[in-house]
C-alpha cells in the first residue's frame, strides 16, 4: 500500500464507522459520515447530499453486512484523502457481492467526512 500510516488510520477510522452503520442498518448514522454536498454512487443511481445517502441505506435489506480491505490511500491535497477498498457485502437471503470502492475524504474542522463515494462491480 502506498500512503502513510496516518492516512490509513484516517480512512479506516471513517470506514469503520461506515461499516458499523451499514451492519446495524442505521441509515442516518451512515449519512452523517458524509459532507452535505457529497456525491454518492452505490449500485443505484447517484445522489448528492446526506438525504440521498440516507435513502440509499434505508432501502438496503436488514442483515446487510460489509467487510472491507483497504487497498490504497493517497493524499490529494491538504485535508483531502483518497481511499481505494475491496468490499464484500453479504446478505441473509441471497449470495453476497464483491465490489471495489473509491472514497474521497475531506477534513472539516477536526473531523473527516466522505465527500465522494463510488462503487464499482467488476463481475
């Protein structure tokens, strides 16, 4: 992995919170991790902002769980990080799916938020 241990810790810190919210089916908690103007692209049409993120995660089935591996991090600018992840989503009633996920995190004050989220399914 290229990137620093500090960058990795920042991305993991945010993505661990995201995983916790996804696994617990807490769409508002997941949405709170995003900036007000975040661009969000899951496996459905994209949205902009926290409301769209909350709607997306609210539409996901209960029992959805995410396991991720952080593959790469990069600093794009002061206070802006890129993370590239492999994510396995599992369901209680159907086969899981494997995706890659690119995220851009932005520091606002003392906190880091997701400002861009792009899922790609490669199969």
